[in-house]
């Protein structure tokens, strides 16, 4: 049981690293604070590759945290 959880934990960590490294930086700077960084492309973000990477990162991070806590409880 511990071995299987450890393997899934390592896979989720590697997947999270890859998805974070593939994401581009959103260098909005000060304009992001004032709300001036809105554009046509930012309105349809849910269908882009960036949105899928962000979703994959969130899922991998959630799995990683849950499995880490589970490993803490088991040991």
C-alpha cells in the first residue's frame, strides 16, 4: 500500500513539475493590478493550452498534497 502511494506521489510530483515548467509567465506587471491587462484573448482562456496546463497543475498539486498527508497518517 505504501509503495503504491509512493509511486503515485512521485508521478504526481513529476507531472506537476512538467506542467509548471511548460507554462509561460504572465508578465502583466503593474497593468495587471490596475485591470488594464484585459484583452480579447483573455476572455476565452478556458479553451487554451495554457488553461489546460493550469488545470493539470491544480489537479497534480491536489493529488500531491492529499497523498502526502495520507503518507503522513500511514507512517
